[in-house]
C-alpha cells in the first residue's frame, strides 16, 4: 500500500529515543522530512544524525523543554521554516513520575499537567496555522492505555492523560471541517527506557529485579510480551498518513490486548 507520505513534512516531539524516535524513523523511511525534539541537545542531535544517515531524509533537531510555555511556539515556527511547512504533528514527551496519590504534592501535579497535557495544547496551538495550509493535515497525540485502565502507582498519568484524550476528540470534532485529523494512540507496555524507570521502584519495593517485574506484568498480557517501538511506529505512521484520510477522532489502543474491557 502506498501511504502517500512521500515528501510530507512532520514534527515529532520527544523523539531522541523510545516511541517518538521510532515514529520519526518510520516516517523518514516513508520519505518524510522530520523535525525532532527532546530536551538534551547532544542526544537529539545524535538521533537526527542517525536518522538522516539511515533514511537519507532531512532531519532537523530542536532541543528544548516542552514544559516551557514559550518553547513550542518557537520550535514550531523554526521547524516550519526549515521544513517548508508542516503536514503532520506528533505530540509526545516523557511520562510523569510514578507514585501513589499521597506521595504527590501540589508542585508535582502542576509539573505533570504541563508535561502530559499542556505540552500537547501548546504544540497543537502553535502548529495549527501551518496545518491549515496542508492538504494532508494530521495530528497524533501519544497518551497511554492507562486512560482506559489505570496503572498501579501512576496516579499522575492515570489522571492527566484523560484531558489529552478529551482535547484530541474535541479537536477532531471542531477542526474536521478544516480537514485536519486528530487521533491518539494509547500504548500499552512497550520496550523503552520509560518501562525500566517505572519497574525500578516496583522491583525495589518487592525485593525483585526489573526483569522479574516486567515478567509479572506480562503475565497479564494476552500476547505475553511487550510491544516493540517499531510495532508502535507502524500504527502511528499509518494513522497520520494520507492512506488513513477518513480516520479521525480515534483513540487507538496498542496494548497487545492488555485492556480487558469490551469497548
Ligand atoms: N513505553 C511504554 O510502555 C509506554 C506505555 C504507555 C505510555 N507511554 C508514554 O508514551 C510516552 C513516550 O514513552 P517512551 O517509552 O518513548 O518514553 P522515553 O523512552 O522515556 O522517551 C521519552 C522521550 O521524550 C523526551 N522528553 C522527555 N521529557 C521531555 C520534555 N519535557 N520536553 C521535550 N522532550 C522530552 C526524552 O528525551 P530528553 O530526555 O532528551 O528530553 C525522550 O526522547 C511517555 O509519555 C510515556 O509515559 C509509554
């Protein structure tokens, strides 16, 4: 199938590693020029060099913190200049820290709202003028299956990401008339550094290893394993592509059947 992505222009946030990197790579393999972002300048530059040499596409690194209210606007306008427009925006960042409700103070809630909700709002707001000019405009928010089934010890993620789902669906309804599509992918457990960070406190509390904690978690998974970042990227690349032109307002679980509800 031709996804229709050749020569399109994309911005992918949180892309020095993990899911964001895999999506940027998948897009570049389809002929997309990509602006990528993460906080660490050295890491995002080196990710861009790897992607450019592997895919022969133009890859532009932008170092900056998505929780800084002024960064998204600056980055989007600089990225749009370099790319010559924006057709696709993938909003993503690291997840908020683990912890049970009583361990989370006011400052941690505010920080998590900036990271897991306002970063999406600000990136989308900044990108809209460019997306309106595109003939293949598409936005993908990366959230979590925790919006359907809360994950133990992750009250910040379980709570705040629901706002991003509400945002994604609302924008699909509000901006469908402008031919801009909005979807979200809700990843389940996927082999990235984030998973090791989440399993470390569980292992410490249980006196086990990270590997043992991952195995315990996977015992609850119908497929019995975590996803690979490439499996996540395959779905992401399709859903933002012109081949998925009639898909909007979809919250796609990519969790190997981990969510046990029927709807
Ligand atoms: N992996 C999973 O199993 C899974 C499951 C459900 C949901 N998720 C969610 O999906 C998202 C991506 O997960 P992942 O596993 O790919 O995480 P990851 O491996 O920790 O990668 C996160 C990426 O975001 C960047 N980043 C973090 N904070 C940022 C900020 N404030 N501003 C700009 N960039 C930032 C990181 O680079 P720098 O450090 O250089 O900034 C890195 O490139 C996270 O929100 C995660 O919670 C993941």
